[in-house]
C-alpha cells in the first residue's frame, strides 16, 4: 500500500520541505513526472516495543516505513524492468524476503541522468552555505533516527546492531564534515614570476556524477560519496547494490526531507546493473563516476570511463597485512587484530587479511587471538549481544569454506572454526516480525589458520569473511623489517596495512616502505570522515573523506589576466 514514509508527516508531502528559495525549484525528468508520485510505495518494518530513553534515539512507535521506488527527478517511480517491476531483498540471517524493490530499466537509468542534468546548473549556482545547511539538516535527521536506520541496515545486511549504530554515526559524520567543507573550496591568486600576468584559480563542480556503492556498508558508502558531491555543487545518480538497497532509499528520503531540491540526488535500484551502468557510462553528459567494489569490476568501469574521459574515483579490493613485531604490546595487538578482522564479519576492504607475526611472539599472539575468536558470539545481528552476523549470501560461505579447504590441503593447520555453526531454528529478534530459522542463514564460525604460505588462496586473494591466516617471520632490526616488508608488499593490492610495534622509529621506516594508501599504527580501526581514504596499485585511485574528498568532485580552472599591480 502507499503510505507516507516515516520521514514525512501525514499532513505534508514527501517532497522538498526546505524554505522556498530561488534555487529550490528545479526541473525534473518529464517522463518521471508523468508516471511518478510525490510519495513512494513503502515497506513497513516492525520496531521493538522499547520504553524510549530519548524520543528520537529509541522510537516507541511499532513500525517504520522505507521507500521501495526509484527516485527520479523528485518523483518516486515504479520499476519498468522484469514482469512485476521489482526484485526481492533478503535477510541474510535466515533467507526470508524483507521487501520487493523497484527494478529499473536501462531507460529509467537514463531518466535519472536526465534529472541530474536538468538540475545541474541551478544546484551549482546555489551558495556553499545553502548546500551546507541542507547537509547539516540531513546530519541532524540521521543522528536522530539512528535506531531506525541501524535496524534496517542489520535486517538487509546482517551486521550486529551495535556495528550498524556505529555505521550510522560514521555516515552522519560525512554529512557534517562536508557541510563544514562546502564553504572551503578555495582557489588561489598569484602573480606570475614575470610580473606581467595575474594567475587566478577557481574550483568548479565537475558535473553530473554516477555513484556506485557496495553492499557491505550500504549507508556509509552512500554518504561518503553523496556528501562531497553535493557540497561541491554536483548532481548525482546513486546506484546502490541490489543486495542492500533499502538503506540508500531511506537515506534518499531523508535527504529530501532535509530540503534537497528535486533532481539533485536520484536513486536507481536495478537487477540489471551491468546494462544500466554501461548505458550511463556511455552518455557523454556524465562527467564523473565514483565506485566502491571489486578490482575486477573497477577495471571494467575504468575502460568504459576512458571512452568519454570521465573523472574517476575507484575504491577497490584489498589484501591488508597485519604486522606484529617482537616488541609489540601483545594484548593490544590481539584486540587490534580482532577489530581489524571481525568488524563487519570481515566483509570490509580494509579487513586484515594476512597476519604476519614475528616468530618470537607468534605462539603468544596466536593463542590469545584464537581464544578471542572462539569466544565470538555468532548469530542474528538483530539480537543484542551478537558479535558476528551472517555473511551476505550463500556463495560467500562457500568461498570461505573453499579457501579453508585449499589451505588445509596445502599444509596449513586449523586453529579454530572452519565450519558452519548449528544455530536456533526459531528465533524472535528484537526487530519483531516472524520467527527466523537461523540454520537457513549464511553463517560460518570465525576461523584461524596457522602455518599459512603464499601458495594458498587464503593468502593471495581478498578473503571478505571471518577467516584469519597467520604466517611468521624472523630476523631482528633492519633484517626483520625487510622481511616483514617483503611479505606485506607481495600483493597486487595496496589499500590498508596495520603495524604493531613499540618502536616509533621502526614504524616510521615501515610506513615509508609499505605500498598502501592507509596505514594503522597500533590501531586496528582507522577510517574517519576527516581523513583521506583510498589505495594504491590495484586497490584504486582517488580519495574519499577529508578535504581531498571534496576536490575529487571539482575541476580546477585557471584564469590569466593582466597584472593590475604591474
């Protein structure tokens, strides 16, 4: 049934609620206007009956509503693709269908770009302060609705609720950071050395952007791309992953409530990702693509981007080393290792994939790390206390088991895990709804392998799950450092690396030699909205976050004029 989204009061439409201004009224794609609605079809989800601590943080109402339509030029539109125009979204903890989401056709993907192009000039002409105000309102709305968004994210992606709440805070910080950065996109003025010319540079919005987000951090990745694009004055087409589109749709409705004008942000959900994205990439009106996902898909997009010489930001795969020297604080290293490995069930491009431990402390580290992994509470992420939820789909579990089997067949030893746990067949999570059979979910116990070599797939490939391979190295001083560096850099990837040592000069030398874009020093979690995120080698190009993230959505223009002071 058609209902008002939770982010809209029954008395008002879900369209722009910002105060009227000359830049608030923008044209949208005509075909979307003819077929669309100001209010979307929505799917309702149960909320637990919790006595509210805060009227925003823990809502006491029994349901919340999530849009399931496409957002094209300010109108909510049903999908044209497939017989019923929709595709299912599943709960990975039990396999149940959560909702059916609009399935866009290629033509509807182009309609989204039409809307972004229609809104381009007007949005670019808005003042940085006005853009900042919208992003700040969105930040407030997102933080107020932390509990609702976190529960939605856990339902569609599987991560434990406390991690989902953390992702909401992380995503909201991108909105706040780029609200603050919107007014700080500065150029410069200088006099040429010959004194006859004045040099002026200004930053202009790059233009309509295609933002393609992954399933593992469905809210944070959308915010990390949308916030700088809007702050820079760009319009966008957001294409969320088909496995987890609900968080992005809710995010889009929240942005509209914050006052974002029609056509500035458009959302296309589709089961025909390759066809829709290819059509958008071939359209000469598109000026930038930002993608987070696998290196294989990134290569394809880079080839497509070359045809129209698009600006690109690529955050691709990783194979992060986690180096523990003999002088490391072992309890701290174990906690850092657990955080770097098990955050998001290991389904993160920054997850520690290769544990490189000095032979002097390998036994102590491994024993403590195995104890921590074995103590992990595996189950439905919607149940408080769960530390490791399901993987995203059955094929992910099969991949983990295959990697473990390959390693064991080549001589590795199984320290813990390596199997599918037997869980409850009738669970009532605190998100309400029907009971769930967790034995139909995509679970695997946290796993540790020792005696791993570089001939094993678990060492060479990105794992993307709760499997931790450990190898050892020897040597002291510069010899040990060279050995660790050689092991760490022996990969085509270069996203994140982690180093644990009590010797700061040693870390400085290691950081200089590590071929990675992000390096954690005695810390297993280092992502922050104020810091530039990105990799080198086949882990991608460009940066997201920090002042550098805003520059990715601008073009630098140089103006030469006679020097007025000459």
